[in-house]
């Protein structure tokens, strides 16, 4: 049983969780380093590697038949921690500002609401499978956040990097609303006593 907790797919999930404080540290150091661009590129690199582990952990667990309860529990938590922390960092440093804050709030609220719904349905022994469009939603969020993490440093290399990130963030927010509605519709019949 303990060996399942330490299989490669789960180790990738643990690594994604550990990436969160590392990304936060990059932004804490950003103001203290001579080149804040270095901190952004480092945070982006960590984020991209963590995002890749999101795909790999599930894929490897399925093909190697190494799915585990701890993996099923921690995988969505790791995703939400990664996405929420980067959204908050981007809002705190002003990369996401103005009306775009609403896209970030939409994403955060949906993630919390769906987590609560999944927990409630799990207590009823009802499984809500992840849909293909929900996977596209996560991919859109990851791409949006990658562009936003590059932000001003990315604008120096590829003009409009930040604007592309904001556009992708809105696309992700729309997909987030759609998939959130999808989950609530699927779970609504089980919510009535």
C-alpha cells in the first residue's frame, strides 16, 4: 500500500505541489534581485515543468496501472494550488488588473465550488468523471498563466505576451464557466434529499 503512495505518478503530483512555494519564492525574490526578469523566467520554467507533470502523472498512472486513492485525491488539489497561487501572484503584482481580475475571480470561484461539489458527491459515493472539455479548460488556464508569468519579461522578447495571456485568461474563464455549469448540472440530481 505504501509503495502505491510513492509510485512515479504520485511523485510527479508531489513535485507539482512543491513547485507552488518555489514559484512564490521567485516572486518574493523578484524585487530583491538585480534582474527581475530572471525571477520571472525562473518562475515560468518551474510552472511549465509543473504543468507538464499534470499531464504525465495521469497518463503514466493509467498506462502503468498505478492509479491510487491518494493520487486521485491529490491530483486535482495540486492543480488548484498551482493555478490559484499563480493567479493570486499575478493579481498582486498587477499583471492581472482592471476587468481581467473578474476572469481570475471566476476561475478561482469555480475551482472552489467544483471542489466542494466533488467532496459532497464523494460522500454520497457518486463519481463525477472529468470531461474532455474540462481538460481543455485546464490546458487553457495553464497556457494563460504561462504567458502571464512571462509578463513584462516576455514582452521584451515577444511583444504582446502579457496581452496574449490576458486573452487566454478570458478564454479559460469562459471554459471555466461552461465546465462548472456542466459539473453542477451532472451533480444537481444528487443534491436534492
